[in-house]
C-alpha cells in the first residue's frame, strides 16, 4: 500500500496505526508561534471502533490500509459464523466472526444489504442500513384507541433487538426502525 | 468539470473584510505611520528551521535566478527602517509551504509594523489597541481585560513544570505522553513547543487578551535577549498575543546587531543541514542594512486573516478568504 503524509490525511482515509487499520476522522494542523508543526489527528480504529487521538510531526507518514467497504446481503448463520454475499452479481461469499459483527447482530435480516468492511480481504465490521423494517415478535397487547398518547413499551423484533414502541403497536406488525439510535420510526 | 469554483468566503464576509482592512489603515494613518509595499520575491529567504519557504525561478538582468517567496515582509521592511523610513506598516502577502488547516493557509496576509524608538511594552499596548479597534466595531469591547503572562508561569500553571530547568529526558517523556508520539531525539524547544500547543494554547485568550512574554532565549528568532530581572535567566525579548485560543501576533524588540544576526542565520542553516532540510539563501542586503545601522525599536507581525476571522465570528481562516488554498 502507498504511504500517506500528514498533509494527505483527510476524513475517511484508511491508514495503519499500531498494527490496526484506522479511518481518519479529523486532522488539525497545529503550529505554535515559531515552533515545529504538528498534526493533531483523530482516528477511528476499524477493529475496536474506538477513537484515538494522536499527534504527528508534520510530514510524517503512515502506511495506507487495504480496507474496502462492500455491499453484501445477509444469508444465514451457522451458529459460529455469519454468512454474507456480495451484491455485485459475483455471488462471492464472506463468513463474518461474531467479534466483527458486534452490535449489528441484533439488526440482521435475510436478504437485506449491509456494508461489510474488509481488511486484507477479511471482514472486520458490518454496518446495518440506517433504517430497517422488522417484525414485532413479542410485546404487550396493543391498547386500542391509545394512538395519541406519548407512552411507550418494549417490543422484541424478529432480529432480536428490543426497541421502545408506542402503546398501540401489536405483535406481528412490521416496523421501521433507525439502527443508529435504535429508535422506532413508524409502522412500515 | 470541477464544481468547487465558488469563493470560500461569502460575498457579505468579503465586504466586511474590506471594511475591517480600511479600519486597520485608518488606525495607522491616525498615528502618522507610512504604509509600504515590499517585494514578495527576494534573493534571500527566512532561514528559520520551522518555516518552509517556496521559491520561484525567474529571469532577471542577472540571468536565471532562484528567488524566495517571503514568509514575512520583515527583511525588506528592516531595510527601509535602516534607510530612514521612520515608522512603517504593511499588509503583506506571505507564503509558508505546508501550512494549511483551520488556522493556516498556504498564502495569507500579514499585518506587520515597525516602531523605531518603541519599547516592547509600548508596542504591546499599540497591538492591543489595534486588536480592540478591529474587533470593537463588531463586538463592543468584548476583547476583555489584558493579561500579561510569563512563559515560565504558564508551564508551571498548566503542566506543573519549570520549562527552563526541567531535565531534557523528563521534558521528552511529558511531551510524548501528552501528544501520543515518540519524542526521542527531540530538542527541548521542540518538546516545549508541543506542550505549549497541546496543553496551554487552547486555554489562552479566553475572556480576555493574553500576552505571553519572556520566552526561552533559544526561541528568540530575530528578537534581542535579556536577563530576567527575577532570576537572571536569559529570555527572549518578544511577545505573542492570544485571543480565543488563537495566536494572533508575534512581536520583537528587534535585533539590530548585524554580526549577531549573521551568526543566527548561519546557525539556522547548520541546523537545517543537520535536520536534512534545504538551506535557504541568506538575505545579505539585510545584513548590510543592519551593518549600516537600523534604529532600535520594536516590530510586530499579526495574522490579519485570523483577526478578521475572530471579528466576524468564523471558525476557520478559509471562511474570510476569497479562495482558500484547496480552491486556489
């Protein structure tokens, strides 16, 4: 991979730091009155998701990371691995470990496309679409006529996620949910 | 076809910028100072190890020459002072390679002025008056009180160390820890610079103007040095002015000794060689002017783009420039 110098660090650039692939979040050029120039850089570790703040001397460089984001459809889980297939017509499949799947495990639905991040051709993380439609498999019975009030109750969705829903929602209904916040949006 | 042809500042901001520049000129006109314009291209450049100069090839009567784009108009203005110009100011376009960011632009406008016969304290007072004038029309007198802060006192307060006496190894360890990088082999000044930027600067100029004085003698650049009356330590006779965490101005009790100046240029180039940086041609005409005699006095350089940015409540210099570097 190519090396990138601090002045090429832009949001989204993927680089290697301490052996892990990272995405640049923010890069600030810092220079005291008459002193040496530095770059204060925020990087998101693509494996742990943690954000690191590091300082580099201006002009220093980091090796690029062979990281790609690909659209893949979720197929099934065999209990140990979760299997996804590229949506580019190649039918190429990737097996994803639980660790890489992280919180996305509770938003999985067959035939939905997810963004799978590959590093050196291994899946390191899976990002769900921002909105997903899922069926309610368990919740307290809906309260008729209670469509205006602000109350809410927990509902378990077919993917396993538990979200707060309005009191009028019933088991078996399909809901639109925001996967970033875990909030109920509407009936689908 | 590219889509980013539009200005990085709004037209409204550009009108405000023009008005503030007129304020600056009115401020100096009222004080009887002469506005000057000196060349952007010169035979000599800044040797400062921390400034990267751009150069240009040009055909002149002397043939094909390498000329330097100025990093500040300092040398040419000092030659004017030596020629007897009296107090002068300039809104000068300057160039510093690699300096692009929220607070930096590859080329920018420096407001620089020189006051023969002024002490550093008198110049601090005038600089603060100028800053308040530019901010004042917009914000009332919100620049707040003026605080004079000693370099050493700031390090004691924010980092609990004495920057003059701390062991180099300890200084490196602390800088590495704060910055999350290796500082092995770094000089004391490099470590102190990093600590100042990361741990101190963000706190400066909050709710008032901070003027930092008594820098280490090793950071004197083109300023005189004097002994601290309190502890006898050599310090640089210079100041920096901060507002809202931004360094706005850098002032010197100007070095007028040609020999001392020549020595510092040579030391800079030796340090450049050692660091694998290109050497910069020394401005021999500045040295000749100093040898002829430059009146004693003080001078200051102020980043006018940053001051305008603060006056107009913007968060980057790009927002007060017609076309900032990425779109130049």
